[in-house]
C-alpha cells in the first residue's frame, strides 16, 4: 500500500491512462478524486473502484476553467480532508497540417493540455502549502502527463506538440517554485500507448501500424497500466528525491536516432 491514507486528484481520469492511474492508486490505498468532462464514464469508473474496495468520488471538471479547478480541489478537501497527489492527465489532440491549422483549434488544445495543468497545479499547490505537512515534512506531489512529443515532433500535430513542450517547462518551473514548500513536481512522457484513441488507428495491419512499430524498438504499444505504474512510483516515497524532471516510458523510441 504505497499510497495508504493519501488523497489523489487525477484529471482526464474517465478513460485511458487517467483511468489506469485511478484504479492503481486506489488499489494502493489512495482516496481518489476522478475528474473529467465525461460524467457518465467517470461515474462508472468510481462505481468500479468502490465495488473493488477502494475509495473514490467523481467531479465534473473542465480543466481550462479556473473555477472548475478550484472547485475540484475544494471538493476533494471537503470529502477527504487534504490533497497529497495531483496527476494532471487531461489532454486532447487535433490533427491538421500547419498551413491549414485554425487559430481556434490551436487555442483549444493549449487550453486543456497546458493551461489546464497550470490551473489545476496552482490550485492544488495553494492547498498543499496551506495544509500541515506529513510526518516526513513533505506536502505533496504533482505529476504532469507530458509526451515524447515534447521532444520529438509530428508535423500535423502542431498544438499537441507545442503544448507538451510547454508542459515540460511548466514542470521545471513548478518544481523550482514549490521546492521550498516541500512539494515535488514530476513529468511523465509516454510513447505510443494503447489508449482508446490510438488503438483505433493502429490495431489493424497497414501503414499506420507499420509506422508506429518502425519507430518503437520494443515492437509493441505500451499499456495504460504501465504508465500508471510509473506514476505510482513518482507519487510514492520511493521517488522522494526526484523533482523537476520528466521520465519517458516510450519503448525505446527517443533512443532511436535514424530515419524510419
């Protein structure tokens, strides 16, 4: 029980990596606040966690709205008494060629992926600073879900790539600003993970699957629970001396340095 008696807030938690984090954190003893705009799926996940013996609540949250982020943190505190862990996982994509990309679509992606992590991270950090520290002196952990596309780029994923690059810098800035308060901030940059969105594109034979396998040395997609296990490590005391960096569970993709 690495997270026994700790309170975790996870955004974008109704499916994919966020849902995997919610399940694993609850199984490891955390009280989990599931946040998403998809209420039906989020409530179903909470019911699943509770039936499995865990503790969870759902809060409908638009992470791009400051009032929603504040309400999310306040709800978790009212329900559970404090905040120990935040996973800023909410994210969206929009594919378009650079010359065709609309301003509204660029803004929409950055609003969720980058601004959302800032708003939720800030709201949570303010609460963490105000609350009593744990026995070890630490006040909390914030994990920002980045991507390998913070480092490499896909030409027709302009706002997504830009938002994840910004998220890496946000992770560093937050870590430096919050270190005096004994709050750690880490990033996770997954490679190609078998979420609902990606599986639809690549779990068939053809150019899309061949392209992804050609850039992945381990020759398979990662699973959401593999990313959740990285998040669990970073959220736990096992990572107590880590802050300000992003780790990349990517099947070896970033080490691949030739054209595929």
